[in-house]
């Protein structure tokens, strides 16, 4: 048993910490994510292929029993068969192929949008677990501080150097921190369960995380991001492709006023003759002329074009809001990291020293501890808010956006 525990301990220490990049790759190759992207890609290929296929030919066969009225004793079988093929008008077929290609583009944009969303969700799950574990460390430190303070105040109360009310306050604070530690521990367990569920494949036990680097946010170029977003955003690409598909379908409807050509080859065998030949059929656009389909297709084209324009405006507006959130979160994180947390740390150290020397009250020390812990929690919350803001921008501009 001792050898097994030693081996398990050494293997856990030798385990390589999981960083966010490697975790994203694990999630992207998980069966559900890979199957969804592959399905959309396959559907896109099917759309392009289906648009190029000719209509199937029609094979006809007839059989009958003939009794000529002029010759009552003559009777026999009569058969006939024929093959018909509809030949689309070249312009109509070309417009139909274009519509099929644009439909394939819509599906390909959807597949890329799925990949972007999967990566953003993976990064957010990793950031949530990092924040939850950071809060857990803060809660453990707070519980240890509260326990140490309770023990110190209890000893002072026994020596008559502290009031009984101070001992009760210290005990209540320790119980409060124990409750907070239990709640934060559950949150960390849930965050790890979510991270493992997204990965699908088993992750090591225990799971070690490599801390994510958080350098200062450099100046951003919203104009360059907006230009890049207009070309690469899957939502905008899908909207443009849908507008182009509707335009091609409108062209199909207009060109369909020139009807397809039906060509048939037939053979008939009757009692008194045999006939071979071919026939040509065409529908005359006199009463209908496809006017209803043309009007419907043109209206849908206008709706799709307006939707693409509105979608571009919405996405660019959303980008401005997300960039603002990112800048605000980064500024708050920098302020907390470099100014507020260090000052709260020094304040706590000073309050602890003064309390040990008997120069300040227990309430002052408890207040300094709460201020320090709250600053630590705000720092972790600001890092998580920054991760959310980055993920929101990546949903719009692409996963390779890395501020």
C-alpha cells in the first residue's frame, strides 16, 4: 500500500499541467464537436453536388390485349415503351448551380461558426475553473486566518488580556469563513465537472492547471478589427451567402419562364404495325409564365439583402460594446492587481501587527481582513470578466484574436 501511494504521488507530481491551448484542442477534437462540424461540411458538399445533377429520366412501358373490330378472329398483344428526359434551359441550370453553391457557403459558414463557439466555450470553462480555484484559495486562507485569530483571542481571553465578546466575535467570524469555504469548494467542483464534460475524453486526476498569463492590454484598433470582422465573421458570411442564394433563386425563377425541353424516345408494337420515333415537348408560358414564383423570389431576395445589411450593422455595434467591456475589465484588473490588492495586503499586515501589540481593536483587524479578502475576490472576478470579454470578441472576430 505504501509503495502504491508513493507511486501515485510521484505520478501526480510528474503530471504535466493543462494549459488553455491544449484544453481547447482537446475540446475541438471531442466526438460531439467534430461530428457537428463534419456534418455541416458534408451537408455543404451535398448542396453543391445536388445542384449539378440532371433530372432523372422517365421510363414508360405499356401492354394491352387488342381485338380488331374488323377482323374478329385476329387478336394479340400490343406493347410499347419509351424514355423521356427533361433538359433544363442552360441559363436556368447555371443559376440553379449558383444557388446551390451559395447554399453550400451558408453551411460552411455555419460550420466555422460552430468551431468558433466551441473554442470560446472551452476558453470560458477553463477561465471559470481558474477563477473558482483562485476563490477557493482565498477562502482557505480566510478560514485559516479566522481560525488562527480565534485561537489567539481565546488564549488572550483565558489570560484576561481580551474580552469575552472578542472571543465570541472571533468564533463567529471563523464559522462564517467555514461556511464560505464550503460554498466556494462546491463551486470549484462544479466548474471542474463542466470542464471535464466539455472535454469528453478523460482528464488526469487530480487536474493541474497551468496559470494563464495576463499581460497588460495593448492598444486596440477597432477599425482594423471591424474590417477583419466584416470578411471573416461566420454570421456575416452566412448572411451574405444567403442573400446571394436568394438572388440566384430569383434568377432561376425569371429564367424558368423559358421552359425546359422534354425529349422522348419510344417504340410501339401493335397488331398491324411497329413504330419507332421520338417526340419533343415544351410547356408554353402563356397564362402563368412563372409570375408568382418570380414575385415571391424577388421579395425574398430583398428581405435577405436587408437582413445581411442589418446583420452587419448589429455585429459592428456589438463589437464596439464588447471592446468597451474588454477595455474596462482590463483597466479594473490592472488597478486591482497593481494598486488595490498590494495596499490591502499592507493594511492587513499592519493591522495584524498592531493587534498583536495591543494597539488596535479586534474590529479593526477583522475589517482589514475583510477588505483584503474582498480585494482578492474582486481581482479574480476582474480576471474572469476580462476572459468573458475576450471570448465575446473572439466570437465576433475569430479565435485567433489574442489581446
